[in-house]
């Protein structure tokens, strides 16, 4: 009884820190997505080029995923988190300066640097929360609660950018959105101090014996890796598609509806914020039922529902509107907003299913996982390139195909068929 209480007390502080980092991941990532409307106006970017900030942010995952996994393994969670916060501060600072430098290149560079930070933070928070939750349904549940904090950050960023810009896309400039970037830098500074003063468990850090063997060149080469597990490989692909879906739905909608005279940046930004708020609601629900409902069932249900909502958004004419107070909003935007309820629990479910049974390969798997998060930049870029050719609404067929893969993963691909591989 005493040991259990002590363990819970010791784990409270690191769990709170992980939740705070989850908030920053979404806030900074959605800052890059929300700025797509701004760069379309200030720098004359096409719909595809407006996604370069998001693309740069997520391509950083492809560059940093595996190295960050090695840093985590060798230096631990605390060192990795502190380094990530410093890099994040620098990245947002560069984006802040881009408005005054009047340079699209500087803006994209800042988004790229910030992406390194987001990758490293993701590598810290997901395996840590899964470990603190003991894996299984409880591990998924803790990730879902952390994801709720992620959704709060994701909700705030586009709303702030939208209302700072105003009612017309012609007024959109980086300088007008500067207060959001200042807030992000302040939060990074506070996070650095809090992490520095918090004791964080290091369950996946290499031991002194392992470090000595590595430096001496006598470390045993493991014939297996996370890639030896079929369910992990298919899960990593699922993450690539999922993050593309999660980001592609609001980013494309924001650019499209911000350009409509009867909607504009402020209202579009509010609804995109509502999309992330729907993710918050979904994650709170997921956190509540995560200990009872399997990750497989969660993923299957939400992927199927998301396809339904996207198809409704695609086939209902934009002239069909809903009146909310003094605003008239297309039903298509409303259905895309509701998709946030579906995408909310997918990350935790996929991560949980993919990491199940990996044991000592979990840290390395997290690095590979984060590499595939680059789908959050690649898929929206491809989607908006399609939008430039056939229209924004028709570009959502790409996301329907991605969701179909998630259904396959939930039904069949997530089964661990490599239980004979030792993981202790």
C-alpha cells in the first residue's frame, strides 16, 4: 500500500510536465498551420506554398526522429526535453523576426527549426506517458489525457491568429500575428525552468554498463529492432497518414474558407480553433473510457466516422449554410470541424497499438515513429497542390484514402505476429 502511494506521488510531477509539453507541441505546430493564411497574403504564396511552413515543421521530424531517439536513449528524458525547449524558443523567435524581415525564407526556416523541437518533445512525452501508465489500456488512457492538453494548445493558436489578423485576408501579415509568437517564447522560457527543477524518471536511458560497452566498441549488436515487428511497421505508416489527416483537415479548410467573402479569416480561424476544441472533447472522452475500451475499437470507430463527416462536407453544397448568432457558416465547414472529435483519439490509439509488446525497443521505436510524423507536412502539401488543380473540397479525397488505411490497421494490421522476439 505504501509503495503504491509513493509511486503515485513520485509520478505526479513528471506527468504534469509531460502534459505541459503536450500543450506546447500543438500550440507551436498549429501556429505554423494557422500562418498559412498570413503568408498567402503577405508573400503571395499559392495554396500549396502556403503549407511550406507546416511542411518545414514536419520535415524536421524526418531529419530529427532517429537522432532524437538516440539522444533520448543516451541522455535521458530530462536532457532531451530541455534541449527541445531551447530549440523551440529559437525557432519561434526566427518566425517572429520573419515578419519584420519581410522574408518568406526566414519564416520557413523558423518553422523548420521549431519542427526539430516538436519532434524531440514528442519523443519525450509519448513513451514517457505510456510507461507511467504501465502500457496497455492504461498507457493509452494517460496519452489521451495528455492529448487533451495538446488540444487546448491547438485550439488557442488558430483563434488567436485569426482574430489578430481580422475580418479580411487582405489584412493578414506576420507582424499582426506577432503576439502569438511572443506568447509561445514566454511559455518555452517558463517550461525550461519547470523542467530543470523537476525530477523525471529515466526508464529507457542506457545503463552505465551499456554506455561503457558502447564507448569501448564491445556492445552486442542486437539482431532485432522495432522494424522486426510487423505491427510496428504498419503502425508507423498509420502515424504518417494520421498526422497528415489531422493537419490536412483544418489547414486546407482554413485557407479555403478564409478566402470566402462570407466567412473570412476571423470566422474561419474560430472554426479551426473549434476543430481543435473538438479534439479536446474527444480526448477527454477517450481518457475517460480508455481504460475500458480497446485502442483497436477506438481507432476503427473514429476512422469510419471521420470518412462519413468528410464525405458529407464534400457533397453538401457550400450554399447550404447554418446560422450561428450573427454569422452564417457553410455546413461543409461545420462537418470538417466536427472531424476533430474523430482525430482526437487516433494518435494515442495508434501509438499504443504499435508500441505494445516492444519492451526494450520502445525508445528506438519512438524515434522511428517521430520520423514518420513528417506526414503532417507532406500530406497537407500534396493535398493543397491537388487543391490548386481541382479545388480545396475535392482535395479531401486524399484524406479519405488515408482514413481507409487506418481502418485496415485497426482491423488487421495492428496484430502482433512477432511475439517470439525477446524484448526484455
